[in-house]
């Protein structure tokens, strides 16, 4: 019963936020239907969401007939559609952890994008150097390089926060832009290879992540989801995790207990960067090279994933699967319902908006936090809105 209550307390607001976002998205689809259908189509959201579900899972409700056998067949998920969802969800798991672990220490790591780019760039450079080595050597080395690159880039705002009090939000936003522009220049002017019609680094060769199932189900999926139990064990079953959560709850009490908030800030931000760097490594080692123009939104999407998952590793994995499914199903929705795939970004933003309005949602739906509310329900958005400058020495 306690487990059921905890699950309810953790999930009720995220579930309502998702439903409200989908309903709001449906209204937007109806309002935009004259542009694609020539008239207002009240049933267009149903068609769009059915196509979205089909693209994400392979389940098709449109062709179900009265035959029970046909019904059973139509409800069997498509392995390739599920593979596409897992491929999209893998990096989101890691960027969600990059934000969620920071929340545990009272830090808002908005620098996931920069850490993803640096991690991917390090993985590409090292991968090209070990491209001719056996895959058993090349792949781990390139993946490790990406993780270390992201950790290094996370170390910078952590150190500045710990020793100067510089707010991590401001620093990481600037570091995002620095990473984007610096890497474009490096690829264009220093690491560009001759031959391709566009600027990019050399092929990673044997360092490319091997395909394990489906058309593109590579090793990166297993790496990403393997981080979930590791992160859970670290945060909830180790002394370090206890110290991180203590510093996030009360830095002064942590210092009084003999902990070092400065050390933990640096360590936590480096750990966040490591997760994001792993996401970048998976993206680039799946592609095979680093293009000079590499745009990705998985860093910022990690914020939604972390908030939707309540900063809990398991919740983050589930949230990543949801958003990954939306991204995987978006092309099918565009083809079958003529809905631009950008609507997924709108729905994702709406989910974040409703999560931010948790107090309003709880009052509107008369949801009580109650006694014994789990730690994960401590509003992470307080970390977003308040400064953590006090007591970081």
C-alpha cells in the first residue's frame, strides 16, 4: 500500500501534465487544420495521435475490423517502431540524468547541450584515432573519451560555482554557446578532412557503435539504460549520494555535519557532464563522424525529462521513453495526418509548462501532497528559480 501511495504521489501531477499537454496540442491541431485540410477538422487530432502511436509502437488502430484475429494482429507492436523509440529515448535518458542528478544537489544544470556537443566531439576525435583498432578496444575508448569530455565541461561551471559563487545557470548557458561556436570553428579549420562535400571530422571506423538488433538498435541503447540502475545506486545507496542529497537540501547543515559543499558541487556538476557527454558520444558514434553543423535539442529536452521523471532515475527512464516515442512517431504523424513534426516540440514545451504550474494543478484538481510525501516530490522547480549561491563554501 505504501508503495502504491508513493507511486501515486510521484506520478499524478506528471500524468495530468501529459494529458493536459495532449489536449492543448489537440486544440492547436484543430485550429491549424484549415491550413492542411482546407477546413476545420475536429477529428484530425485523433488521426494525428493514432499515427503518432503507430510510429512509436507499430500498433495500428485504424485498420482494426470486426475479426478478432485481425484485432489481435493489429495490436502486436512493431519491432522496428519500438527500436526507433528506444534509439530516440537512449540519449534522453542520459541528458535527463544530467539534469536530475544536479537537482539532487540543488543545482540546475542547463548546460546539457554544451556538454553533449563536447562529449560528442571528444568521442569523434578519439574514435577517428582508434578507427583501425579492434572494436573491443575502439568502442570503449571512444565512449570513455566522450564521457570524460562531458565531465570536463561540467567541471568548469562546478568549479566556478564552488569557488566564486557564479550561478551555474548563467555559466552553463554561456558555455553552451561557447561549445557550439568553438567546435564549428575547430571542425571547419583544424579537424576537417578532405573529400566530403561538407566539413566534418574523420570516420570513427571500428569505434562506431555496433548494431545489436533491428535496423539501428545499437549498443548505445544498452549503455544509456544501464546508467539508470547505476545512478539509482549512486544517489540512494552510497555515502556520496547521501552527501549530494544533503547538500541539495541544506548546505549549512551539510557543512555542519563535516561535508564539503564545494567538493560536492564540483563533483556533481562533473557527474552531470559525464552523463551528457555519454549522450553526445552515443549520438556521434552512431552517426560515424562529427559534422561541423551538428544541431541537437536533447540537452534542453533533458530538463523536461528530469522534471517529468521527478529527478528519480526510474522516472527519468520512463519519461525518456515517452518523449522518445513521440520523437519516433512524429514522422508517421506528419505523413499520415499532415501535421508538422514541430508539434512534438510544442507538446513537450506544454508538458514542461504544466509541470511548472504544479501548485495550480494541485489546487485545480484538489490533489493533496499528504503526509509522508517522498523526497522526489520536493519541488525541483525551486532549484530552477532560486539561487544556490549561499553556503557553497
